C-alpha cells in the first residue's frame, strides 16, 4: 500500500497542540532511547524506538507552564496533597469515568508499580498465590515473585483478533488454597482490551466468593479508543464488595508525565487503607513529589482537550498500521486496539524464534518490545508503542515490511 504522509500530517495539524514535531530524546536520559542505544550504539539519526510506554510528544504547554511557575514560586520542599489537588483528582474521575469515589479513599504513591508491590506485601503472606493474566505487563510477575509470593497464571484466550479472560480456569484457580489476590490490568497492556462491565462483574463474583482481593491497575484508563468505555472496577461491584478491591490510577500514561512519579490509589475500606499506608510507611514512602502534584492537577483541570486530540492521533496511527499490514502482510494478526497506545502484533506465523525476531527487527532499525517479555504467551509477538508523530509510524512501516519479508523467507 502506498503511504500517504500528507494524510497524517493534515490530521495532526488540526490539533491546536504540537503532535508533529519529532523529538530527539537521545540526551535526556530517556529509558526507552537508552535501551535502544544499549542494543545499538550506532543507531541511525532519526530512528525512534517503539518500546517503553511513554510518548514521543511534547508535554502539554499547560503542564509545562505549571511546572515552571511552581519551580519559580515554591520552595520545592516536602509536599502533601492539598484539598485542591484532591478535588482535581476526584473531578477527573467523575468527568471521565462517571465515578464518584470519596476523598477519604485516596492514597498517593510515587507510581502504580510501587502501589502494586506494596499491596502484595500488605495484603498477602509469603507463599500465597497471586493470579495474573498473561500476556501481561511484565512487572506484575516481579511484584509477585520478588516478594516471595507464587505467580498463578490465568492466561488470556486469543479469538479472532480479540482476547478474552478464561473464566472457566479462573473459577478453579480462585478456589486453590492460598490464592489471595488477583492483579488485574484494566485496560490490558499489551493486548489492548478494555474489559466490559459484564466481564468485570464475572471476575468480581468469582474473586469475592473465594475471598480473593483484586488489585486493579487502571493506569491506562483514560486511553480509550472510539466506541469503547472503561469501567472502573468498583463500578462493577456492589458497595458491600469494595473491601475486595484497590484501584490504581495515575495521570502518568494519560499525559506522558510518568517521570514525575505521581499516582492516585483508591481503597474504600478503612482497615485495608490503613494496612496499605502502614506498608508504605515501612518503605519510607510518604509525601508527594513537589512538581508532580501540580502537574497532575493542571493536567486534570486544563488538559482534557490535549487528551482528546491525543486519542484521535493514537487511533489514526493504529488504523494506519492495521490497514497497512492487512494489505502487505496479511499473515500478521493485529489485536484490536480498544485501549492503551500499544499495538500487539502476532508474528507467530513466520515461525521465527524470539532471538531471530529481535535480531531482524533491530537490523531494520525497529525497536519494539519483544512479546516474550509479557510471559510465555507473548512469544512470537511484538508490542508497538504508537504514541509518536504519524510520519514516524509511516516511515517505520516500510522498514517493517522489509523485516517481515525477510522473516517469512
Ligand atoms: C499496566 C501498567 N501498569 C503500570 C505501569 C507503570 O506504572 P508506574 O510508572 O506508575 O509505576 C505501566 C507502564 O507502562 C503499565 O503499562
């Protein structure tokens, strides 16, 4: 299929924000770019990596301004959540997700992964079983195993281009002695599912009936593609069931401010919340990053328009990738993208093993996340971070065709 750069540039041009300027992050300590240089110190100028889940877009100017102003007027000393901050966080949940949690439920942490690790430590014992649903965001494995708990896998099932939960198996796993927790990825990274309310209700009834707590990682909850709706886990629960739930949210993926380390965790049950806070205290985690709280507040209060434009661009990028591959490489299966900015490509039909895939992609200046990172079920897949200017995606498609032709032989 002929690429039409004009098409994409025109699309991004319609935004009042800058979603076009290619960024050079080679000297800013970017984890994603550094990973690419570790693989290849001589990578060609202009090559942009598609791995770690942050974005190649400029920070919304409202956030930049707020950080500059805060740095100029504040001492940057120890900071706690102000009432204004709490109002912004709650206002966002209400506006974007029609959810009305109470201020009292909120605990801030310097990230969702720290919150998940803390929950594992706080709510389970050494040797307990924790269910995860691979292929899934790889730190889930570590959060369980490195805390001395047992990883119990409840792999997702791939049907057509869509993934679903294996409830039949889950019904058995939750009954196993010592199974205490399930870590839910909602929306799901890397398969791109936005779980429906019905799916979540089924999950809840299985877990609650068997005393299994659900830690719901909803970090991608604002990155929802057209036609889909995110359901906060607590909205799939009856009020009496909230004690089985912790919901982790953050502005970090939504507004590309992960490096500021600011997350908002909701725990309704007071006893659970205290247990969680005590565990945080044991690791010395307490206050809020002095710049992050302001960035989060401004993002939630003033940057909804930026997010709407971002979602249009992500969806556009996804359509370009999906339609291009359908034309040139029909053997590649592209999972439907319902949420997140991560495309999930099934390359198993070419028969290449993990190493061959990686080698070939790198040889064509393509730096994805290898599927096997997300569990054995991800072998033969690649995760493509679509959060970059459209022309960068379009240019990569030519290189991807060459790589795939080579792999297919
Ligand atoms: C599902 C999921 N959870 C958590 C994180 C990272 O969370 P944090 O940086 O807040 O620790 C990511 C980042 O990619 C993610 O995809």
